[in-house]
C-alpha cells in the first residue's frame, strides 16, 4: 500500500492498486460514483480519478479505527489524463519508493 496521498480537503489516502486504466485507493473520506477525485501525491503531482465505486472496508468504523482500518473507504476509479510519467510515479509508489527522485537516491 502506498501511503502519503491527500485528498483535496487534506484527508489521508493510500494507493492500493493500479491495473491498466483503473486504480484502487483507500481514504478516510467517501466519494460518490461519477464524482471526479483529485489526490495530491507526495511529489506534488495530482492523481485524478473518475470514481466508479466506493465502499466501506469490512470491519472499518469511523468511531474506532484500527491499524488495518484507519482508511475505511475503498474507492475504485478510472485514471483521468494520466501521462506515462504519472503512471511511472504511481508504479514507484506501489513499489514502496516515494516518487520523488531526490528522496529516492
């Protein structure tokens, strides 16, 4: 899981998976299907998704988050305007690197 993402309102989020044009993200905020979602990456770039589905992760509660359920919503969406460079940064995030060339050296 790649942490360090933030929603437009500043809520924490994490990239869970990237499969072709689709991405899965965990967040503390829900997102309605059809809604555009912008996530700030650690290096300052923006990941934009068109939300396909949002569901609460099993066992997650907003009142008593656990370590596994600190991000209680799983959001699935389609990448919007994703360049090859952005996809490379996302792949690095999933591999555990920061996506910031200066920090990864």
